[in-house]
C-alpha cells in the first residue's frame, strides 16, 4: 500500500508544465492565467461544500440531505482537480492528478444517479417564488389571526358581560316562572333527563299529595301514579314518553291519578320535552289537571246532545236556519238524510231547498213562507218531496221569523219533520180498513181477489194482477186491473198473444210454489227479458214502462190459494221494504178472510152434521131400547114359556151389547182426538184376530144372509199390534160391510203379506160410495146414507175410529168404490214388524174360562144414587150366594157400612152431594172399614178417572154396564185378610 501511495507522489519521468514546451516559457502569462483560473475555481469549489455543510448542519429537516452531501463531495473533488492543475505547473504529480480525476468522475456519476432518483420529487417541489408567496400568505394569515384573536378577546369580554346580564335575566325569569307556575291552576311537574322530579308546583302538590322537598329527586313514576280508569292497569307516564320520543305527548281521556293517600281523580294531562338553546333535551315538563267537574259537565252535555239527537231522530226532524240577507241556509246533518240527499250535497240556499219541494206544492210553500216573513210571525206548512229514487215523501215545516233591532226580518229558524210514515200509516190504515170491509163480505175466491185488486189501484199500484190456484194446482189469471182502459186493453192484448215465462225469477208461479214474497225495486231490461218469450214480447212489455214489482202469495193454513202481483209504472214509484210489508199484510188478511169463509162453511157443515148425528144417535139409542122394553114386558107377563123367556133374554142381551159398543166407540173417538188412548202392542197372529172379528159379526152376517168369503195367508203371519184394537178395526169394517150390503150380498175378507206390510182387504157388493163422498168418508159424523130407514147405519164415527186406530199402529187405510150401487173396498196396510215393541204373550179371558165354583160368602154393600141400578146389581150379587144390602147416597152408605161391616163394597162415583171418591176417603179413615175391598162402578172409564179413584183408595175400577164375567171375577177373587 505504501508503495502505491509513494508511486502516486512520484514525479520522476514527468517534467513540470512550465517545462513542457516553449510556449509556456515564451508566454508565461498564459500559464499564469491557467494557474490563477484553476486556483480561483479551486477556491470557489472548496467554499461551496463548506456552505453546504454549514447549511446541512443548521437545517436538520432539510430534504435530500444525502444528495446535498454527495453534491458537496462532487464539488470538493472538482476543486481538488483544478488545484492539481495549478500545482502541476511546478510539481508534475500526474499520477496523483489522474487518480483525483478518476475519483472526481466516480463522484460525478454517483451524483448524477442520485439526482436522477430525486429529480421527480424535486420537480414536484414548489418553486422559491411559490414558497415566497406562501410565506407571504402565511404572514398575512398570521397577522389576520392575531387581529382575530384580539377581536375574539374583545368579544369574549363583551359576551362575558352579556352572559352576566343574561344570567341575571334568566334568574329573574326563572323566579318569575316559578312564581307563575305556583299560581296557575294546572298542576306542573318538571323532570331531568332521567325522569326524576326537579320541580313541583302547589297544584301538583295538592293533587299528588307530595311536598316539593319530598318529591324532588324521586322518580316521576313514584310521585305520579297513573292507571287506566277502565282496566285499572298502570299507564306509562307521558313525561317519560316525551323524554324517550323527544316530542309532545298527550294522555288518553280515561287516565286516573292515584294520589299519595290513595285518592283517585280523573285527569287530563300532556307532556313535552324541555330543550336548551341548541335544541338538546334537558328534561321534561308535565301539565295535568283534575277533570272531575269537566267530566260531569261533558257527561251532562253529552246526555243533552244525545237526548236532542234522539229526539230529532225519533221525530224524523231536522233544524234549519235561513239568513234572509244572504239567503244562505244552514241545517243539521240529519236533515239531508231526511230529505233524501247524500251527505254534503245540499246547495245551502233557499232556492236549493225550493227545488226539493214537489212541483205541485212549491207555490203554496213560497206563499206561506213569504207571508210569515212579511208579518214577522210563525208558519207551519205541509209539503211533499220527490226523492232521487222517485219515491214521494211528506214533510211538515215549522219556523219562526227573527228580526233585528229595527224590526226588520233577519233569520228564519225552524224544524222540518218527515211525516211520511204518519201519512203512509194513515193512508195504509184507510186502505187496510177498506180492504177488511171488502174481505168481510167474501163470497168466493175469484170475487174476493178481484175486489182486492181493484182496491189496490191506484193507491198502492198502477197495475194489479191476480192469479189463483185452480183445481189442478196450477195458477190461473183471473184479474188484471189498471185505471186507464186503453193501457188495460193493451195489456190484455199482450196476455192474449204471449204468456209470461213461469220459470222466470220472481215469477208468480215461483212465489206460489215457495210461499215466498218477491220485491223488485227496479225492473231492469234483463228482468223483462227473463219474463218474456221473444224480442217482440219484450218490446211490448217494455212499452208499459214498468218500474217496480211485488209478488205476494196468499196462503191459508199452509195451503197456497193464489198470488197477487203489484206493479208501478207512470207514477214512478219505487217499492221498498215498507211496501212489501203492506202487500204481505194485505195478502195475509186476504188469506185469513178466505180461510175464515172456508172455516165458516166447514162450521156450518159440521153443525149440520152434528144435528144429523144427534138425531141419528137418538135413533140408534132408541132402537135397542124398544126390544129391551119388550123383553122385560114379556118376562113379566104370566104364563110365559121358558123357551120364550130365554129367547127374549138373548134379544135383550144383544141390544145391551150393541148400546155398550156404540158408547165405547164414542169414548174411543174422544180419547184418540185428545191423544189419551194407549195401545198395548204384542205379537199377534193375523188369522187369530180375523177369526175373532168374524165371530163378533157372525150374527149380522147371518141376519143379512150374506155370503162371507175369507182368504187367509198360506203361512202363519204375525204383526206387532194391540189385538183388541186390531179386532175392533176389523169388526167395524165388517159391520159396515154388513150394514151397507143388501140381503144376500157378498162380502170378501182377505189378508196377505206384501213386503214389509200386512194388507187386509174388506170388499162388498153393497150400496157403494159416490165420488164426492170418498174424500170425506173417514171424517167424523159423515155417512154416505142418512136415511132413517137404514137404522143400522150407525152414527158416523166407525170409519173415523178405524182410520185413527190404523194410524196409531203406523199404518194406512184407503177407501175405493166404482160408484153408487157398485160396492166398495177398504184396504188396511199395517207394518209387519216393530223393533220398539217387546214380544209378550197375549192375555185373553173369556166367560167360558171363568171358574164355575161358587164365590166365597161375601158381605156386600152396593151404593148407587139410582135405586134401580143399585137394586138390580144387588139381585145379581145375591144370586151368587152373597149377603147384600144397598144404600142410595154417600152419608147413609157410611152409616150402613159401620153397622153391616161388609167385606166388599160396590161404590158408584157420580153421586150428588158426597161423591164416591169422598165416601171412599172417609171409609179409609175409619178403623173398622180401613181394610174393606172397594170397587168403583161408574160410567167414567178414562185413564184420568181411574187415577182419581185409585188416589181415593179404591181397589178396582169397573165401567157400567158391568159384564157378568167381570162381576164373577170380582166375587170369586181370594179374599184379602
């Protein structure tokens, strides 16, 4: 290394520059020029790095410090190169000079690369001019800032003084505010942002019961308890809501304040947030008041308003007020509805009201109102109005004229009443009264309907059409009524050419079938098209200008009698619900009148049948009395042979049985009519019942020399029935066949099983039944022949009894006949089975089954107010070997019983004075008679009669006349001890 350094400073071989050519020696000034120039450059180059180093050392935040240092090194090496150029003139160290130049070149290129890297950033830097301008701007800004600070300090001082004054004002206002809140009537509570009480005025203190110093700082929910008046549930305080929502809040009307002492008061309150000067919520204020008195006033006001509104509504009344200067009319809301206007459609002038008045009434209304104005008096006027739907309504307007201080007319104040209902009621009452008068003179269906139709036009309808139900059940038109003969003729012409479609909606046939009334307020083309047959028919009907339609069926006891149709046309009337009610009322009255007429005819017929029945009953009762009386006379005659006596006794017995059967039939009809009969059903053999019935009627068959043919089922046939009543049905039918068949005629009786039914037929070749009589043959007291020479014709109750007994068994009976003189047939259908009737074995008893053994020796008392009845019964009992005594009234029977001490008493019930039941009760109270056997003997045999005798303590109940078998059974029964 030392050699290298030595070699750098070695000058051997190199001359000084002064010695390099004659030019330098010949011209030394040129050399000195180079020397001085290089020294000057060297000095400058060495000064620049020093300045840069000084600047860098002083400017610590100088950007591009390394570039500046590199640039300083570059200049320093450049200066050293120029210094070496000057030194070489004396010291030729060319090797050192070359190394210095090489280092200068390296530092130069390093500087170049460094400048290339920082050039973009340097180019982006502001120019010195810009920096100068910015510096100047900053200086100006600093000057302005200093001035602003000075001004701000001055303003702060002024603001401080102002705030001092404002604080004083605020304190004064706060004190004024507190004084004001303390003096107001409403209660006021102020809270902070957390809902805690900060202020409480005296009114709030009074209502809540809290002192200000006690309430301050407490939660508002504790100081002010609010509940719902209806539910009792707690209600959120509105002040808390105001704090949460940041807006004013009002509480519902049903708020109830509960004070500290538990007192409850209805309140009305509101709350709002308290905001500072910049709008920040700093609390809330709650204002409330006791509304108890106001509630009472409001309630009173509402009640008064309600009473007024109800009065106006009930009276269909509205109030109006007309200003005569402006001609403006004000009225209550309900008046528009009363006059048929939609809400808020009235023009509010007298002219608008005038246009609502019926054209025929306008002049009278104007004259009446103007006369009242001229005379400064009251007025009352009645007028009509046509509603938009074409209906006419009646009104009464009552008003009074008010004047100013000079007596000039100022206002017209009054009321307007809708009296349409009253008018309609009056007209309807007159109409219905006239209709009732017409209906009271009802003769037949057609004339009644026509009179109703004529009465309805034009009061209720422009057209009235009447259709009645004919015998075939179809509607037949009997009347079309209209005031105008020309239009009536046109309508009849249309009907002659075309028929309205019966299947159309709302048609008269539909009304008749359904029994439903139809109301069509507006007849449309679609409806006309549904009624008409074709286009021509439609156009003809349309020319009638029909507007509204009502069809009402006329019904009596569920049976349709006809249909009345009402239509409006030229009158422009539109039917409503009230009109439908009137039409139905008229139809109801018509139906009642026709039904009453029908019932009157039926009553007259029933009265006639009753008279015939009583005459026939007397005839039927007298017939058996004659042979009985004759038999008694014969028996009482001397020398009568035993054979004759036995013969007349048989006659008398048959007649007594006939009378008993007649009375039983009468009682059975009465029981069935009142629903008092009870069937005792059991499983019976049809053939056995038929055999019993034949045995019962065999005497009649033999007497009439009839041929009786009986056809029974090949297999045993059973059904569930009451055997006694079934035998009664067959006996009655066979009796009728015998009675109404000429001697020598033929009677057929057959029975067969057909599906679930047993069919029994009774046919004869007798007098037959006319077609008019067939529908009524089963009615009570009806007979096909009432001639007195047919004494066996009965009283007209047999077939009625048969039909009702068959129906009680769930069956049917039909009668048929080809006509008079051609016989008749009765067919009975009875169900073969019935699951609701348990099987039981029949209990039958005949006289032959009674024991022939002698009865025990009873001591018998017979009591009857009829001496003949008592004595004859005593004789029969005495013939049985018993000891018998008789009494003829209740008191003597009791005395005799205590003396005679009977074991058996036959007691008549229907005695005058003390009846048999009372006698029985008294005997049961006596110790000596308490165990005696009591038997009622009476003509009353209804279930309630049996219950009454059993309640009196009577053991058995026998119905007069007593059958010998029944008497024998009582006398032979084991004696109770």
